[in-house]
C-alpha cells in the first residue's frame, strides 16, 4: 500500500531556557545561562511546521511536557508545597531545578524510534519510547512521552506504542536520532539502520571525551519489539572520533530518506563496509558522502548541516530543510549550492530561522519525529494535532496568551511560572483533543 512520511514536530515549552545541561552537545554548553525567549522558540517552531504543511508535506505537532517537574523534585528530596519545593531546589541545588525545568522534550527526534507497518511482522506501526537515560533532565521524559504518543496514535488496530526500555546504562536509548530507514517508496518494505555509540562491556572502541549515549543492546531490543526482519535490519557503530567532536547523536552527522543517505565522510566506523552492506540490501541506494576537506566535522557541528530534514517531493527529487546557520557559513553554503547544481537527488534547499532551538543544540531534524503512514493509518491519527491554517492560528494565539518572551535561570523558582504552564497545558489538551495526559490533570 502506498504511504507518506508524516513529520510530527515538538512544540517548545514555556520553560525553554539555556542551562547547558547536555554534556557532549557543544551548542548547549556554549549558550549556558544566556537569556532565552520561549515565545519566540514556539513561534519559530510553528512557522517551520506551517511552511512545510503549506508545501504539501504531512505535518503534525507534539505538545510540550509539564515543567518544572515538581514530582521529580519531590522524588529527590525537596518537600512542601509546590512553591516551597521550587524555592528549596533553587536555593540548594539550582542545577537540579534547571534540569527539572528543561524544555528538552521539544526535540522529539528523541521521543521514540518508529517502524512503519510495511516493515513489522504484525503489520502495525511500532513506536518505542526512548528512555534517554544518559541525561537526568531527559530521562524523566519517558512517562509523559508515552502518554502523548498514545493520545496521538491511539488506535491499537494500527499502532503499537511500547514503553521505554529498562532505565539502565546497558539499554541507553536515544530514539529516532540514531535510526535511519531506506526504501524505494515510503510504503515499500524497507531496510532499517540502527546506529549505536557503544556496546556494553566493550570499551576498546568508544569515545574518550564525550559519552556515547546509544547502545547496541538498546538498538537490538527496539528491533525485536518492532518485529523487524533480521535480514533487512542493520546495526552500525558511529565513529567515536566524531562523538568526541560534539556529534552526540547520529542525526548530527547523517540523515536518510528513501534510497538516499546524506552523511559526512567520517560518520561511521568502517563506513565503506556499511555503505556496501546497505547497497546489497537496498536497490538504487545512493550515498552522498560529504568530504572532510569541503566540510569539516567541526563545521558540520557548528552549522547542523546534517541535522536537516530530507523530504521527498512529487517530482521525485528531494528538499533539504536547513537551519539559518548553514546558510551563514560560507564553506557549508558553497557545498550546498554545489550539491543542488550537481543534478543529484537534492534539487532544493529551504532555510529556517530556528535560533532559539539551535542555541540549545537542536536543529530541524531534532525537532521532528518521522512516521511513515498509509492512508488508513493516517486517518486513524488524532486529527486535532495535524497542522493546517486553523491549527496554526489557534496555536499561535495560544502561545501569545501564555508564553513569556524572556526567561532566565532565576525565573524557574517563580511559582507563577508553574501555574502559567499548567493553565496553558490544560487548555492545550482540550485544543488538541488529547485527554488528561499530564500528571497535574490526574
């Protein structure tokens, strides 16, 4: 059955701030403690969603999480009323308050790993919630992520949403940011490539400066949960040298779409062997390897060249969606212009200003979860989350009413911010017909 790829973008939350919490993500560290603009972050995200929907791509939205996560702060020893919990955390452990207030759930490429029905033995779309256990501020996301995904993909006839893997280092899982799929058409049976940073018990090939967040064991577990054909499933290790240069997820150094893999020359260990293995399983496989002497790993990390969206157009060519930072870098933009002029699969570039997200280390690809859906499956998705003119106007109005236009570390202790967030999210669940998905609504 024919199918289309839908992109579901995460909406930045009301507590979007620059805390520098993500060790290994150099943009996150570099902008620590700068003033943020949550309203602008949400508006920039909505503009990207609407623009792609207007171009004919299937586009949905995934809501933010409740933050600060007062329940987590209580779990680690802060007591009293909500206001007292916030005050104590701010006074005694401001970094923990910052972690419990992170809006990192906006980067829904880490929400889950997704396999389409064409690849799964039971003929359903499978989504496994990522446990994100390498970082405290992200590990707390899994329960709410699961509730949101079940509210969006709610029909068990078509969708199977799996809980996160066990919260231990052996099963460190960062979701779709370390997953690629190749197929001749979106609805055809595909070849899935899981990319991992380390294997439990094997420290001989591992980064030394920054952590490898995805494990082989987690990738193998997700493949089993999704009932994938082992003959059409590949596992490859990310080059530890690029992890140590700030490539904390594979989607910072590679992106795929249908038969195309757009990646840096040094993205994977034994890259030539991997490309040959994909070509053996995927007829028409087309790798686009960017030479290091044209775009260095450092330039790729600085501009998020590969943290882009590669989208299929009706004419058979592909559109590359990029952050403004890629256009501002002369060398990277020169390479991209040459790529378009080369006559290859990519014939169009589209640039978005996502500075608020970029400063915290997330580009266009971080902000979206890819879900391949046939017509029946798309009809079974909660229609209230699908982007159109009405939803765009509704969500922009909602953001204008509820979001602050500046936020600092000290603002996180303000109990009014917590109340503002709950009021906003309570309204949002009604706008998107999600039901009571947040803990404060239970």
